[in-house]
C-alpha cells in the first residue's frame, strides 16, 4: 500500500491523534479507501466504520492488526489505515 495515512500504532502515546487524523481525512473526502483490522479495539472499529459509511468511503477488513501493519510497510501492529486520493 502506498500513501498510507492515519495509521494507528498499537501501544503508542499518539495513537489517538493518528486515529483523529484518519477520521478527519475521511470526513474531508481525502481518503479513497480505508482498512480496518478485525481484531482492532471495538471503539476504534466503530468510529472508523461510521466515518466510512457517512462519507461513502470503501472499507476493507483485514484479518489482524499485524497483517495490516505489514501491508503498510511498518513493523508495528496497526488497527486502521487509509489511502489518500
């Protein structure tokens, strides 16, 4: 995946800010597709699903946070990610 943005790193202090970045970008129409790990925290999952539904952004579910992190080219788990238009 190229141009991945709004990646939420598990266990990092700034994960909430990164989630907000993704949610704001979805609302602003800057995201063409979002990805959500099926083992993500339910609070995060709900927010990402609702934002995608409201903005009409395609949401693709990935099996695990580890798998999504690897697909993004990072070495940490991630709950969600988006691709810039």
